[in-house]
C-alpha cells in the first residue's frame, strides 16, 4: 500500500519525551545559579522548543549572550550531563516508532536540544536505532528557522512534499511551514491547540501514539 510521506521528523521534548517539567526545573536552577531575575514557570515553559540562547534572549533581553555565556558554560560544566535526569518517554512512543520504521518510513529528529543533550537522551531512551538523521541547535539555527528541516531533507534525499514534521510547539510547526514541509501538532507538550492552529498543521493529535492511525486515514488525500 502506498504511503503519503517518506520522511517523518520528530521534535524531542514535549513530543517524544515528557520533559516539560524537568526542563523548567533545570532552567529555574540555572537562573538561580546565575543570579538572574526570577521568572515564572509558565514563562519558561512556553519557550521550550527554542534553542537555549534564543529562550534566554526572550527571558532576559537586557542581558547579552556575551554577558551570560561564560557563567552558563561554567554552570553546565559543574553539573555535567549526569546532573540532568532524563525524562520518560510518552506512552507507546517506542512501539509507534517501531511500527513506522517497519513500514519503511525514514525517521529523523529536529530538536532545540544541544548535541550533547540529544546524544544523552538517545542513549537513555534506547531510541537511537530508529533515527537515520538528527539535527540540533548546535548544527543549525534555532527553530522556527527552516535550516534543521532543510538539512534533514538534503541528508535523506527527500523532497519537501514527501516529509512531515511532528511537534508540540508553534516553533516546530512554524519551522515546517518555513521549510514548506507539512506538519502535525501533538497536544501533550507546551502549546495549546489554538496556538498550534496558527501554523496551519494538517492535524492535531493528543500524542504521537495516534500518528499511525492518522497516517492511515490520510493515505490517499
């Protein structure tokens, strides 16, 4: 049976991994450690999906990257990768990826994480073998710039019209729109349906586990 998409690209945090609370806690810890003004949890949560520096620029526009970078790098060295507990996957994520890969779909990741953070998450989750390509903010500009998706299209030799982006934030879906790639939003992460609809996704799902059934229902559209 023919399929509509050859490449499916997933965001990580809030899409595959139930990590919103842990990211907010880690950011609050960093803000406190760096002696920056306090920010509310919801202010931080809505920025998940952006690169770290892009999020900090929104939270603290009065501080330049040149001011913050030495302190933040020193903090990250003190904590180390072991200092950040890995968040659990959402239910049925592994089974969903296994089903899609078994149907011959190429799978990839485009994330606001840095490379070290993604590598740690891939190992901890056991999902590494499903993904043929990955991009992080260490290799390309942050979402919603199209670069991560465009590079994944090139690496996998996939036309934009044969690719689909899955994400929980408007940054994910806006990146897809900017790359002229179709998207589907999931409602298990940081942004609500009204926010995601502004980016004109093909559909909104409760979580990734619903994706195979959605793909079957849209196979011939």
